[in-house]
C-alpha cells in the first residue's frame, strides 16, 4: 500500500512559507513580516521621528535613525567591524567602511553617466533610473551616496 501511494500520489511540494506577497511573490514566514514587506510597495511610513519628522517603514529603522540625534559624546559605538575591530555608531557607517576598506577584489559596476560605483548590476540599474527621472528618489539612492560620498569642502 505504501509503495502504491508513493508511486501514484506523489507529494505536492510544500510552499517555502505560508505567506506570499501578491505584488512580487516574495515569501514570508510570519504575517507580520509580510505586512512589513508590503510597505515597500505602498511607500507607507507609519513611524515618524519626533525630532525631524522623517518617516520610516519599520520601528527598527526609526530607532536606528534616532541615534543620529544623540550627540556623539553620548552615543555608544555598537557596530564593530569583524575585520579590523573599528567601531561605528551606525550600521550604515559600518557597511560603508566594509565596502570601501575591505573589498579589494570586489567588482564594482560604474555608472557611465555620472561615474558612480555600485556593488551589483541590479543596484546600478536602479541608480540609472534616477538619471531618467523614473526613480522616486532621483540621485539619492542609498548605495550611490554610500560609495560616492560628496567631496569635503576645502578650507580657505
């Protein structure tokens, strides 16, 4: 009976997770994760900074942002580079440090319009849309600013 069942009634593959995004097909293990993901499609930013009124999709993003409003002397540098042990107050600062300091053999994708560097072809394509005016945040994509900081003004 077991062999008959296995042969004639193969198991249907189980979904990777119980929740799936109707817009892009992304799977989530929990309903809360799917709801958080859906905000990437709606642009909803229900968490607002009480200092500068900037909106965020998630509470952790807001908490990370609010650290910027704490004076450096009062902040703890909780993000540590695993390569050189240098500490950073912000996750983005550590991310930028790792990209610029510890990626000798990494291939970058240059933008032929502005010369900006990107770590993936997908990131470059998203950035290129900013030149066409099709992207919502023209010339402010996070990776571009991280890899291509504004030159510091010279003191006269």
